[in-house]
C-alpha cells in the first residue's frame, strides 16, 4: 500500500527555514531516546513554562526523553523562554522558524528531527502528569501497540474526551473501543508507524490533527489506553487565543474535514466497518458544524462555497446503512444535501434549536419527531428521516429488590416510562436473559400502576415477582448468570432496557438482597443458591449455582502444549479429604450446542492426579466453555480461568492453510474458562503489518 502523504505540507518545516539554538542534545546515536516530545509553540506565555518543565520532570528519566520545542514565529517572549529552558536541559533542542499559521507546521519540523522510538505531541498550553510518559511507554512496550492514549484531564473547563478512559485497555482497536471519538494528536505514536505511512500534518488552522490521527488509528497494530492515571492536562490559555477558539469558523474546518473523509475511504473498504468509523465524521465534522455554523455565513457564501462541499460529502460517503444509523436531525440534514435542497437546508439549520424541542407523534406503532417538515406534502421528506422509535429515551429505576417471606420469590419494584408516551401498558414485563450460555429469554409479567415510593407517579410504577421455582415455563430457574432487562411498553411502543438502579448509600454501594438457599423440595438432590447483585454500572443480575459448584476446583494447571500449539493441556489433582463426584472427562461445549470430550488420564502411580489433552484445531468458530464431566449424572465442574493462559494461533490444513486463533475469555458461566475460536482476518493482518 502506498504511503499516505497528507497534502500541502508546510514549506516552513524544511531544514532551510529554521535555526537551532546553540545547545544541541548530547544523546548518543547508540542510545536513542525512547520518546521524542514535540511541542509547537506560538505566543504561548505564560503557560509554556509549566508545559516544558512537566516533560523535564518525567519519571521516565531525562536519558529516555528528547524535547523538541518549535517556536513558530512568536512575538511575546516564547522564543527566549524556550532558549532559557534549553540551557537547563541537555536533552532539549529549540527550533525557531517563521510563523506558519497553525500547529501542523511546527509539529512537522519536530517530526523531521525526532529520533525516539515513540513521538508524543504536547501542546504548549497543556502539561503532563509526572508519570505519564513512563506509563504510556510501558503500555506500548508490553502490548506491542502502535498508539497509546493517556487519560486527559480538563483544567479550567476545557472539554476533554471521557468515554474511552473508563478503564485501562492494554490492547484494543477503533472498532472495539471509543478511541476514535478522540482524534486530537495528544497521544503516544510509534515513530516507525508514522514514518512508514509518511504521515505529516497539513497546514490547516483547525482540524489539522484529525486526518493524521485517523490515518495512524486505521493502520495501527493495536491501540492501548492508560485510564488509571491522569496523563494529560488540557487547559485554555489565559489570553483566550487557543487555536481551537480563534480558528473556529466554518472556513477553517473544511479542508480538514475533507481530508478526514478521504483518509477513512482510503483505508477501509465500503461496508459496516467503514460506516461505523465514517459515522463519527458525519456527525461531528459534517452535520454538527453545518447546523451550528452555516447560518452565520452570508447566503451567497453558504450557497456557493460551503454547500457544494457538504453536499458532495453526503453523497460520496454516507451509505444507506450509515444513513439509517444517524439521529433524525442528522438524517434530515443528509437527506436535504443528497436531494440538493439548499433553501430547505438553510431553513432547517436556522431553526435547529427551536425544532429540537418539539415533541413526538405516535402512529401505527412508530414514534416520529414532530418537525414542521414531517408529512408536509410540499416538502415530501420520507418518514424515515423523522423516526425516533428506537432512540426515544426510556427513564427507569429499580427502587427495591427483596425476597418475599421465606420462599423463593424475588420481588422487584421500580418505575419506568418512555419519554412523552404516558402511562405504562399492562404488557410491560421483565426479561431474564442468559449471560454467556444458550437458553431462551424468560419473560416475567409485571404489575403496573403501583407507586414504589412516596411521591412517585403510579402510572409509571411496576412490580415483578420472580418465583425461582416456576419462572421458566413452570420449571425452576436454571444454573447460570441471568441479566435482568425491562421491556417497557406504552401506546403500543416497546423499548427494552437493562434494568438498573442509580441510588447508592453514602459509601457508593447498592443494597442487594442476601444470597438465598433455594427450596430443596423443588430441586431434589441439587442444593443451590441464588445470588442477586448489581454490576459496577448499577445493572441488576441474578446468579443461580449449585451449592457445591463453588468448591475448590481440582484443576491445578491449564496451558497450551508447546509442541502442538492447538492442543490444550488441563492437569489437576483431587483433594485427599474431599468427597463428591469424581471427574472423568474434559468437556468443551460451544455456544451453538456442539460438544467435544476427551477422557481424563489418571496417573498409574497416583490415582488422584489427572491430565487431559484437548485438541482445538478443528473446532468451529465460536465460544467454547470448558468443564469437567463427573461420574455423577448431570454434574460438571468448571475449569477455572487462569491469568497465565494466553492465546494461541495455528494453521488449519483443511481450510487451505488459513490461520486461526483461540483466545481465553473471562466471563464464562459459573467462572468456567471460555475460549473464543475464530479465523484470523488476513487482509486486516497484512494491512497492519505492511501498511
């Protein structure tokens, strides 16, 4: 694949256009830095000093960092301050160059000089946490990833992304995380990736970093996220001259937006994956700025300059699948662009705020946005542009979960409503959904019209009695983890949401009913317990397990055979004191029902030690749960999850040598080990490796 050369590279980044300070770094070529920190600076006082010193004070150590600060024609003392700081740090160099008009030019200058294994772009307004670079480099080294996102922190109210930083992610990608929501370049990039792609920043005053970061994401061999440490502090300047504020007009965004669309189209083939990534640009770079900024322009400039570009992007990059995934306001804008209706588009953008507050109308089981264009015969806009059925908010809260008396009935009370649709219908119901194993959903009727707490509206109240003895079509609830959902119904509209509670005590905890021993008369010979609990996000779940299922597993080791990469070896030893059923076979059950078994081989000289060798090379793709079958009918013991077990890869001869992989998962039923088996996507793998 040809390298991506972002167009219009700034000529001020050439070696002839800048001068270095007298002090040069003393770092030996035999010991290149781990990180080159590139700081573009233009009239950056007084924030600049803290920015640079935050790099000098990194725990990674000065021998592992080079600082390249580029003074982009400043007139406020930025240049002299950089020179002063460089005299105190032998690993800092300063470049002075004529003003380029944006941050891309000085960043390119820094890239031309960088010698580190990684590059990190730090804006002169901002600063780093002391341990930021060490943590990010360690994350990249340990997981062999090409891009690392460090948690961003807002200083003084500047907006920063939050969704991607909910938890650490050692290795992910843009399809499995929220990483693509943040396209700022304030990240750690493996320099070999940047140079292999020929990446440089275009000379735009706004959105210049989005195409750069997008291209890196789309070609990265893995992305990491450091979320448990405040790495990057983002702040507004005291004088208010941040580029994002002074270059916020529509004209400053157009070139960068065009290049974003072109970059995604270059690296992703048409289809759902491209639609998922392209949607971000349609929402954030097309519809959002068009709605907010186009009405500020003169009608002539809007019609002749901006509108043709927006129309071309809507026609070229918004597939029908992507169109259906958009919100109704965005769908309406894209439809008007596609159908070349400039006057109607201007009407919609000028009245966007007023129209967003309009209510909804229900018709034949669907909910529509009550926009003035809805079913206006003169406008002839399709109903699909206004359909909000699957997006209308559902407000609900589980107020209490408690056992009733001494029986096996769990009572759930709360309130729920579909926004603007009135009281609950009697057909509202609870749904118990299996987590990680195959079983049909179990519906449980709800009684509506009750007020769970004083002051609640009875029309939105519900009560559900879950009788664990008969809930599954007259049978007791089976073993496993069950997630609770609420099928909320009003005016013929049905929306299903995960049942949850937001209320906590002063320690941030949520009260749950105690674990309960289930009625032995209903489950003869199968003593079991039910454990209601809330997840970290407040979602309600219920675990049912045999009482002895939590006993210590006899398995002592799970590993891949070093001589046969597609063979899993499970070893164990029975407790000398423990009674109970004797394991006889290693069993693997797929989520689609297929079963594989191999016998346990007990040692001749030790009748309590066993080993089993399970070949996985011919398993069908899917999730496989591993248990030990015992000599007691219907009794199985889970093979426990082990942190030491990694994934493995092999070639399947029957599939023309196609590579497959098996990867351990952590959410098997009753704590059992689960393996995901799937073919390796060759095209994606080759793209990551070769670019």
